[in-house]
């Protein structure tokens, strides 16, 4: 299983040590990080995170792998795509995405997610993908819905996030739904 792929405008691969400053900058931006579970405290923590990712085996059961989303031509870091591989073989894979604020609204998130979904279903052999979203995150919900995800659950005040009890909405997409879309 490989975590590298290309689209018309994007190249998705592993984060590198040279990404630490920019990763810290956009992951520390409140507009980007508002609903994200991880926010680096400083550039050193971002660099440590990248090192830990480099040591990880892509596709290892139970792991979160963070991939860089880059401009295919310039190789500029636009954001990152998180992939959570399930511990069990019949469990769904989960995706999460973050883009630099100035790169949002240009279709990059949809393009990266569509390519990742296609890869998860065609090459990695998963039959179900999920997304866990704070219901206030309307942009992420719109992205998931545009890709064919449907809401399956709404858990009320189901976990503590930054000192606040928050809801969690689960969206899901099956391989047969992905392949049957117009």
C-alpha cells in the first residue's frame, strides 16, 4: 500500500522536514485549526510530528498517517490529508483534511479527497470510508456531502474538545455508492 498519488493539480505524499514552518503556521491559524484535534504549540513540535510520521508505516492498522497535499507543479505545501487505518480488517478507513486558509475555496480539498477515496476503494480494498465532523464545521460537511457521503449519526455532546462538550456527526460512504455516482 502506497500513500503517494497525483491528481490534475495536486501531488500527495509524505510530509518532509522542510514543511515544519508552514505546517505550524497553518495548523496554528485559528480559522484552520478551530475543529482540528491537533495544533502544534510551536515549529519544533511540528518538526517532531513530521519525524514521527516519517517513521510510521503507511497503512499500519490503528495508525493515523498524515500526508502532504502539494501543488503538483511548484510542490508548495497546500495542506494535509489525514488517513486513519482501522485496527480491524472490516472496520472503515477515516479521512480528515486541513488546508491553509488562503488555499481554501479553490477545490483542492475536494480534489485530494476524491483521489484518496478512489484509492481507498480501488487499490487499498476498503469498502467503507467515514468522516467524523463537528456539526458547526459547515465547510467540511459540505465537502463530504459533495463527494456523496451521507450522515449516519449525530452524537450529542459526545466528547470533550478544548474544554467544551461538543457534538460529533458521522458521515459515511460505501465503495458501491462511490462507484455508482453519476
